[in-house]
C-alpha cells in the first residue's frame, strides 16, 4: 500500500486544489449491513481500471466508517487496486442518507481528476415525502405553468394532491409535479393554494403552500402568436423588463418565439438584465464587429473589459462572431462570467467540453433548467433562461 512513488503522492496533494469531482459509481446498502466495495466502483467511464486511489475525504464519523481489515481508512491514505475489493463501508447512522468517499484515481502514468463514490444508506423504514413552499407569479389574464417542490427520501415516484384551492384562479396539477395556474378575468393581487405529495407506499407529506402574485403589466399589449402558450408570461416579462419587445407585423404584435438569437443580441439582453453598464463612445474591439451598430459596441467593449466575453483568435484578429446564433453553452459561459455562481464539487465526467463545463454545471447546480446541448437558442429558449436567472 505504500509502494506508490513519492511523485505520485505529491501530484495527489496538488490535485486536491482542483474544484471538480467526477462521479464514479453509486451504490446502496441497508443501515444494518456493510457495503463491500469492488474495483468496479472506482472505474471512471472510458478510463479503464485504476491502479490505485488517493483518499481525499471519507464519510462523516456519524454516518459511516471505512475499513480495510481492522484498519480505519482516513483522508490521505493510498490504496492499491487489489485492496479496493477488500474495502468495506460500515454504516453508523440508522437514518437514510448518503455516505460519500472522495478520491483521486491513480493510473500508471498520471493522476486523474477528483472523483467520488456515493453509497446510499437506507433506514429500512419508508419515510414520508418532504414538500416545500413555492413562490410563483403571473400577469393579469395570463395562464402560467410552474413546478411543485417535493422530494422522496427513498427516491421513489410521487403523486400530488390539491388540498386548498386558489381563490382568484384555478390550478391543475400534473403527475410530474408541474402545474398550470389560470387567474380569473382581470384579477390581480395575491393568491395561494396548498398541496401534498404521496409516495409509492402511501405516505403523505405535510402540506406546503404555493404563494402566487398576479401582476398588472404596465401596458395592456399581448402577443398575438402566444395565445394559449404557457410561455406567454415569460414573453410579457421580457418586454416588462426591457429586454425584448417582440416585432410589429402589420397590426399584430408578435413574440416570434422560434426565431434564433445571435451572440450579440443575447449579450445585450443578459447585460441589461444584470444592469451592467455599457461603455459610451466605444469603437470596434473585435475584428469582425466593425459593422455592428455603435450602441452595441458599448456592450461588447464593457463585456470584454470585465471578462464576460473573450473572443476567438483568427487571421484577421480577435473575433466575436456577433451575428452567429448563440448556443446554450455559450450563453451559460457569459452568464457564469457575470454571476460567478458557486462551482459544484461534482459533475458527470466528460459531459460537457472543458471551456463550458464549469459554467453549465454551476447554472445546473443553481437550478437553471435548459437544453445545454442546443447549438442555436431561440427567443423562447432565451426568455425561459433569463427569467430563471432573474429568480436567483
């Protein structure tokens, strides 16, 4: 166990500074049963079997202990591949919880990124689901959809029940935890409804409340192409927030939800949402942006100076590609550079490219839902994304 070269141990110590962890295997055991690891628990996708591991963190003392024979395993220990099949996790708690072992995978010629194995300890009793209060808003005469907040300790499927109905509108609950709230005609102000969740064993949660605000928009214009669309609320919010006002086609105001959004358009909308100032009297800072309107140049200059965008080197100089449709990963990088959200300690190995992975996982960890594999965002996509950002 102590045969690994000192250089590898030094590399391990340096790697502790890395902020990401790869998710290896997940396992499960009962509170009164040991979990016996195997080498396969420590195999990382597409990287093959490890030659050993450097333990960086063990489960908390009141959750579980790790044993190799009679020896307790602690952070800083180095284990060979052969010893991994003899490693045991002994639960201490009788409650349902996760025991997490963090480590650095050691291979013949390198030490890989931090990784972790999670063992779910089951209590043996089926506990009732937990539900949370939800804050929700819509505009007068506009239906809007939302999502209930519930979790089952056993990770099973849940069903939802309406306990107290809203008084200023109606609500329809769906089995996936989403709901559709429709305010009564011309009603504004506050409303609420309560709900419970039931698990597969029939356990019912305590009630939780969805608090509703029915807002009165500053103008009465609605979008002709968004009637009966659950994104109508976000469309009006975009106009109310001064981010995007739609297009006038003849006598009709249209949101044009399926039109693509360019990189420069998204940057302007995001900076306006964050109330980040643009620079005045700016000249072109990118080689391919000389034809971009001067008012947009101010956003580009400010964004470059503050590290929100960086551009890409080309034969003509630094380029931004302002008219190219923005991808969701590009949008995530811009937003993360503005928000500086906490970086999660774990992520799925190789799920996203290195240039966007941190940003995508930071937004995902903050609860931002989007199709992060989309290469061209539409107006609908951007409205949904920016409204979620506004809620942070």
